[in-house]
């Protein structure tokens, strides 16, 4: 590029292109095709400009791309704006690191290593965030593939880290081929082999037969609330409304899942919730899973109660305790736990092939969070029954295909989904091996940094 002005304009243009592609390719209503292209403009720019300008363009692109949830964060209690800004800054810094390492390796004549190292940095850092952040991760590029099951299947081997890696590998490979005069054919062949392998594996896995299914019902209110006290008149009416709705479900339903935190109880008022729903479960012949917040001493326990159809004693699952609970053969976990690897892996390792998940979202992010749950199903081989208040009701199979889905917010008291919940194939390679691929990415990233530094010293 001939002048400083031309370089600055190119940097701004690349940042805007990447940022806008990411803005529309990720978030609550993503266009999946754009996710693959988003990093390409800043990666194409990087070897042609200074490291400082490449870093500035990448950081600006990262901030712009992740700003698609800022409007939601203005009124969100789950992810308020200061937290969203922090997430954007972290995401932008990670993209910047990946772009700078890519640039360093390309200009030092190592485009093939550059192709691999950029997605390794992104994936490795994301993994470290996921394991150190107690709330886990969601809303990443892999999340945007939620309705593209052929891409999701690699997660059964690598975890969703493999999806993150491939989504950045493709634009990095294209940029490396364009920005280098050596090894172009090798990069192209390697990229082709990876893509054919990922997509071919997806096609083959999707062609397999699903397991046996049983009927489930998901019921969620169309009016937003949280932990309605069962000792109040409103609480009594809501319990009765749920019991009445369960009574009208069609024959053959074996499992009913209600949302997270629907009721608030203490030790004295808990029977006022359990007794009516136990009768409803017995009369309908279906296990019922209901989410509530239990006040015990000074603590508030986010709980899902599994009430058996045979009238036996219910089993309480308390979020974060690690104790596994089942209802109609399905494992039980709660909402935000799907942002973490466990307890999903623990349930799959224990033999669960379906999961019942009471959830609560904030309307706009309902699709996104439900797709995190279906992705965990692909990782670990189980079907998902997701009952989300102010969000989405979803049934997915163990391959991430959506069997049934509905949004809450209609004119009736409840939104109800009744569908067959297929049993997944069961524990996968990822279930058994864990986050091996994320660790491999960290090794590649560190090794690439060492190589880049050593090559720089040699060139001096």
C-alpha cells in the first residue's frame, strides 16, 4: 500500500467488514454463512500492514462484531451492560492475539503454521475462559451453527471446541493462501481435507438411526415472573393452573418439564407445591419436573424436583451440587449449567440418553441458549427437553436436530409443546476423552508463539 492514508483506510475498511459480518453472523438471530467469513477481511489485511494497524483493525472488528447484544444488555439482569462490554473487550483482545500471531507467521514465511495457529489461539483462550468462569460460555461462533447440524457433529469427538476451531481455520487458510507465495497448494489441500472430514463425518453421523423416543410435554407461562411464592394466592392459582394443564395433556406423555424457578418455597410451604403436582403426575401417568427456588436458612437453592408418576417420593436436584437425578429415565439439570461441560458429561457417562432441563431466559436470548443445550446433546449423545420461561421450548435429538420448538409470549396462560423425545446414541468420544482438543489448541498456540519468536531472532 502506497501511503499511510491508504493503509489507514484499508484497516478501517477491513475492521468494518469483519465487524459487520460478525455482527450479523453471531448473536441472537445469526446468519450462519456469515460466521465463516467474519474474520477474513482482517486476516487478509494483517500481513500487508504494520502489526500496530493489524491489531487496531482486529480489535475494532471484535468490538463491533460483539456489540450485537449491547441493546439487550441495557435491560438484562443476566448480562448487564458493563458485563457485556467486558465480554466484548475480551473477545476483541482474543481475536487481536489470533490475528497478530497469524501475521507474524505469514510474514516470516510460515503460512501453513499461521493457518493452524490463529484458530488455536482463539479456541485455546475460549477454553480457558470457559473453565475459569463459573458461569461458563455461550454466544460464541459455534453457537451460531445451532441450526446447521452437519457442522455440529464434530463436537461428539472434540467438544464444541472443534467447531470454534474450524470456523476460524477456513478464513485463516484462505487469507494465508492469498497472502503468501509459498505452500499455497499445501494449505489448500490441508483445508480441503479438514472440511471434507468435518462435513463428511457430519453426513455419516446424521444418516444413523435415532434411538427410541417417548412423548414429552414442555409447559411454560406466557407471562414473565420468577419464584412466585406458593404461600400466596397468586402462587396457589399458578400451581392449580399447572395441575389443570397437565391433566389435559394427551395420553402417552411420559415426562412433563416445567421451567426453572417457577415457584418460591420454604420448608413449610413446599408441600403446597409437591402435593398437587404429585396428584397430577399420578393421574396423568407422567413424571413431572418442576423448577423452584427453595429458601432454607439464609440460602436460596435453585432446585428442580423430579416427581415420579407412580406416586413415589420426589427427588430434588440442586443446581451446582453434582448429584445426579433422573425423571422418566432422563437426566435433570438446570438452565445455565449447559454453559459448562458438566453436569452434561457426568450424566452421559452415567448412561443418560435424554435430558430434562428447566430453564429461564430473557426473550431475546431464548434461541441462543436453547441451542447451547442442543449442542451439549451432540457433544454427549443425548436428546434434550428444554422448557424455557420467557424464551423457547425445545425438543432436540442427540444429533442437534430440532424436533419441536415454540416461543413463549402468546395470548394463552401457557405455551405447550408435546413431541417425541428421541434417545440419543449415548456417551461419545468427547464424553470419554473430555477437552483433549482444547488442550491440543493450547499446545499449538504456545508452540507457534515460540516458533515465531525464534524465527524473528534468526532473521535479525
